[in-house]
C-alpha cells in the first residue's frame, strides 16, 4: 500500500502487517472497520482506544456485517468506554454521567440503529 501526498509518500507492506495480527483479529477486521468508522458509519472517538479494545476482544464484533446479535456489540462498546461490568450501554451512560463525564456511549436504541448501518 502506498500512502501520502505529492512528493511525501510512503510504502507500507500490508502483508507484513497482516502476518503480525492474531487469527481472531484477522477474521473480524472488516467487522471492526464497519462498526468503528468506515464510509457509512461515523467513528467512535479515540481510534487508538478502539483498536486496543478490539485487539483484546475481537470476538465481540464478529456478528457485525452478518445481521448478528447486538449483545456482543453492546459489550464491546461498554469495554470501549471503560465500563465492562455494565450490562447495557444505557447503564454505562448512567454510570459515566454520574461520574460527571461528557463522553458517553450511544444509547441501546441508537446503537442498534448504528449496528444496522454497519451491517
């Protein structure tokens, strides 16, 4: 892959990057991309935190793109926002709001629509 502008470009050996990924990450990479920000969905804030969460829990996004169950996606978003013990994103929103934080995850209903767009 070649990326850059004008005279400033760089070549990235994609096959080397692919070989460094674990098998679960390789299998669910497109689902992760669809969920966390491609051309049809907006991105969650913090790309690095999304990637780190995905590397730890790649199986949670495996249903995206296959009209899969929403529960693993909810769990992924709860992990992403640092509230893995919360059962739903609505509970996570309340928990983070009570802490006075402004960056809240999507509500369950909104996340369901978001996942439909990703599918």
